[in-house]
C-alpha cells in the first residue's frame, strides 16, 4: 500500500487531516534518511575494516582543481598529494576510487549523509567536528595573499578598501570581513573560481595558503603568494597556520584509522615528503603533528 493510500485508510473522511498526516509523514521520512536511514548505513567488504557508501569503492569528495592538494587528473584519476594519499588507501584495501567533486561548502554534508566516504582539504572547526570524524592532519597551511606579481603589496593593510576573494565556508572568512569590510570580501563557490577572479583582476587578492597556492602558481606563474606574518589580521595562531585534515562519517572511524595508517607509512618511508616537494610545499613548518584534534561527534 502506498503512502497516500495508507493515510486515507486511517483518515478517510477528513481531507485536512489527510494533508496534515502526509506532511508529517514526509518530514519523518526525510528525518530518518538524514539521521542514518538506509541511504547512510554503508556497505562492508571482505577484508575492509570500515564501511563504504558503495561496496568495493572508496568514494572521495573534494574541491575540483584544488591542487596541489587534490584534483581530477586527465585520465580520471586523483592527483595532488591528498589524491596520492587516498589512492594509496584504496589500493591497500582493494577498492576502486569513486570521485565526487563538489563545492567546498557541500563536502561535509556529503560525508555526514553517507553520500561520500571521505572528505578532503579541510581545516578544523568545532562546528564541523560535531558532524564528521577527523583523521590526523596531513600538512600545515600558512595563510597568504595570492596576487599578481605586478600588483602592489606592502602588507595586509595595503589591501584595505580593495576587493578580496575567499571561498564560501572557509574558516577564516569572519576575520577577513572584520579586517576589510563585508562589501570588500567576495565569496566564491570554489578555490578555482576565486583564483580565476584574481587572474582576471576582478579582485586584488585571493586569501589562499602555502598548501594550495603552489598548484595555481605552477599553472599561472604571473601569480605569487605573500605569506601572512604572525599577528596579521588578528588571526589566532591555529588559523594563521592551520593543519589540514581528511574526515569521515562519525560512525566510520575505522576509515580514519586506515587513512592515518597509510599516511604514517608514507611519512616514514619518505614518500610523503617527496610528494610535498614535487609541488613546492616543503619545510619543517608544513609537517604537522601526528595527533588528531578533539572529536565532537555525538
């Protein structure tokens, strides 16, 4: 019996009651799905110590063209250092990669709802930590102003009164708005679009980082990154230099364990540093601790 027929069976004589009941049942159905219904239960594969959204696959969500962290390669593979890491995780457990690029602001939702197994390239916030479970950090990012080389730069104050680009959902946007004014901070859906706005002179600078800027600079050598100094824009130390994490669904910590284990193996073998060096991301400051952040999953 379908939903409408079931409601009519219990409320056959009152159309208003039928409408109210249908609305209530629709809300209950949506709530059940969002809170872990059949769409978010995950699948188990032989020899794999974690759940996956699709059996035999590791589904990865990420911002497209987010190099050197991650992007889709010409042959449909993951590239960038986080792409390399997650490819190694899939290989270790005999899984095929399923790529799910999306806007940055949608990634946490994709993972928390079980539409993707692992999200990438994200800083820690208490709000996010209540929705997903974090791996250990894989690199430290120092914020900086990505600008054309021929543009004038004499420190963060030289950008006042000028349009500045960032990406919707970035953890430091409130600090940019406080420093430069809400009307001057232009939020874009993706890293690639914000960088393009800088190239096209729609904005004076894009607030990127040492962990992401080398990718766009490699493709566009007319750009440069001016790393921010301690105390700039009143940024807290943990936001000025932010560890970058992968993350999984709250009930799938086994996948975070698997990611961390592979990352440790790559670090110990020297392969991880080779990946960073190949993208111009090097130096002691950029190697984070092996500790996970506070987990706030319910």
